[in-house]
């Protein structure tokens, strides 16, 4: 085993002393990657070529913990920049091929590595690179999922922005169009926030709603009824004429206990300022 360590140390020295040739060979192997190296360095601060050398050294030295930490760091950087896994796989496989090319070159120069030693070296090299890929893929997926979840939560919060103006009164300004997906978010957020904040009056401003689907109108009525069941009074403001016409056409009516006002300013004057 001592001979293997010596052989690997010499291979490492050989690759380092031929660093430029190694890089040139690597870029020839990575056909689709080489044209984006500068772009990735500039935009994402990810030095692909330098990181390739780090990977090779960690594999040769057999530093598993360093290799895993490096793979995790790379995965987070890759996921943050939304770079694809296929792109990464092509690059790492190009590193693997280049790595083996230089092991062969080294062996041709010395012509003394035994078959047994060669297979042990092969196992360490390929296992090391495979381990890097496994850790990279797992951490990439985990971090990417956490980013997607955080972004979805942010979008949901922004799409249903409940704003407290007193300990018992909140405003929910809705902007854009309301579809079935947004209505489901609206229902979950409104009911949970009424319970959490103990809202007694919820002012829903619809002046920013450009369009609303027919089946969504019915769902909105059910949400308003749900708020009433939780002891919260709902005040609707700024309903546009086109929305009212649609309600009349399909025969949808608000509960008699649901108050409507022409503008949000009127509601603020009545429930907040007054």
C-alpha cells in the first residue's frame, strides 16, 4: 500500500508540473462547457478550471471529508446560479477522462506500474470522482428544493399580503387576476391569519382586480363565509363594475352581513381614522 501512496504522489506531481497541458486537454474534452467558462466565472464567481484541479488533488490525496465538503460547496454555488446538472456532469466526466489521460501518460513515461497497483489506483480515482458526483447531486437537489420552497412561500405571501393596521383590523389588497390556484392560497392564508392574529375585521380591497374567473367568484364567497364563522367581519372595497356585472350574470351574491364600500379610503376613514 505504501507503493500506491508513492505512485499517487508522483502522479499528483506529474499533473501539477504539467498543469497547462492538463487544462488544454480538459478544455478539448469539455466541448460544450469551455465556451461558457468565462461567463460562469464572471456571473457566478465559479472558477471551473481551478476547481477541476482541486477535485483531482482531493481524489489523489484520498481526502474524503475535504472532497465531500468541496462537493457540497460546489453544489450550493451551482444551484444558486441555476446551472444545470447535465452541464456539471459533462464537465466532471471531462475531468475524469483528462485525469486518466494523464495517468496513462505518466505510466508510459515510467513503465513500471504493476497491474495490481494500477487497479488499486483505478478504484481510488473512479470512486473518488463518483463520490464527488453523488454528494454534489444530493446537495444540489436539496438546496434547489429549499430555494424553490422559499420562493414559493415568498410568492404566496406577496400574492396574499395581509397588512395589520390595528391589533384587530387588517387590510388585504388584491392586485391582478384571481384564478383557482391563487384562491386556494387566499383561503389558506386568510383563515390561518385570522386565527393567528385574531383579526376581527378584514378589509379586502378589490380595486386592483382586473379579472376574476366565474368559479373563483363562488369560491371567494365561501372564503368570506369562512371568515364569518371564525368571528371576523369582512368589508369589501373597490369592486369594479366589470366584476359586479359578472356576479350579476352568474347570480352570485355576497352575504347580507358582508359590507361593501366604494373605496379603500372610505373603509380606512370608517374603521381606522374614525
